[in-house]
C-alpha cells in the first residue's frame, strides 16, 4: 500500500513546476508528496516554490525538509493543491478529514486553481459514507450537537486522542457521524450545516479538479 501512495505522490509531483504556489495536504499519502517535494527542491529539480500547509503537522514536516512555507493569504490564489482523501466516489466527490485537518484543507483547496487528489485504489467507493464523516464543531455547541445528531440517526462519536477529545488546529472538536445507507450524503450535510456550531464537514463535493489513483495496474486519472 505504501508503494501505491508513493506512486500517486510521484505522479502528482510531475505536475509541479518551478515558481508555483502550492497547497500541501495532510495525511499519509500527502506526507509522501511533501517528502518527494523536499527531495526535488534539495536536488535543484524544482526552484522558487511558495507553499502553504493544511495543518501544523504538515508545516512541521515541510520546514524540516527546507520547503518554504508562507501564509495562505500571502500567496493565494494557489496554482495547485495536492492532498489525499478518505473516500472518492465516481463523481469525484470526497470525504476528507479523518486525519482531523478538514477545515484548513477545505480553505486551502478552495483557494487553489487546481486541486489534485492523490490516493491508492482502496479509497474508491461507489457511495460516499462507507466510513465516518467528520464534522468539526465549536466546543460550546459540542454536547447540544451530539444530541441533535443522535436524533438524526447519525450515530455521532466524539473524536478522541490520548484519552482526551481531539482538538483541531483551529481549537475545535470533531464529531464523526455515519451516513444512513438510504440517504445521500449531500442531503445529510445540508441538514448538518443548518445547525449553529457546525464549523465545517469533511464532505468535499466539488473542490477536486482531478484525482491520481495508484492501482495494482498502474496510475489511473479521474477528471471533472
């Protein structure tokens, strides 16, 4: 599986040109892309990049590889964003954020002219919602929203880390919910977003412009 992640990351790296402004994603596949990007800069194959990151974790990795990091506001609009996904459907809609960076990911990727999703074939699904959908919420609204999501039959679970609630880079909490099999994710998300205290969800309906999927038979590309 790691080999597939590296293959997808390497194919995305081929889309990068010197002088570009880039958004760097979060997660195990994006991590491989950042590593390869650092190698390309160190070797001189790429130069004069301006980058921003979707999480503090990615920023830390990038800085350790001498990848220049700046604020999104300073370098937007971005030429390209590269990130992974947890689920990808045939319409190139995504579920992201199981690594906890969904809010910053969506902000960065909506600021990019192109957003390439990189993944291995295990992320392809016929219907979004095979796994959990992350919902980022304010701490003040957490318990109210958890009860409300239970009433909506979404089986909410508070994301934990090291025995305590997971705190996002923006200081929020994450409720992971399940999409009922008889409902479309877009309809469920529309209802979720009606609730004050919901900051963002991990449903990315139209952000991705293309996907690079590593399979056992090579690279597969999906475009809108």
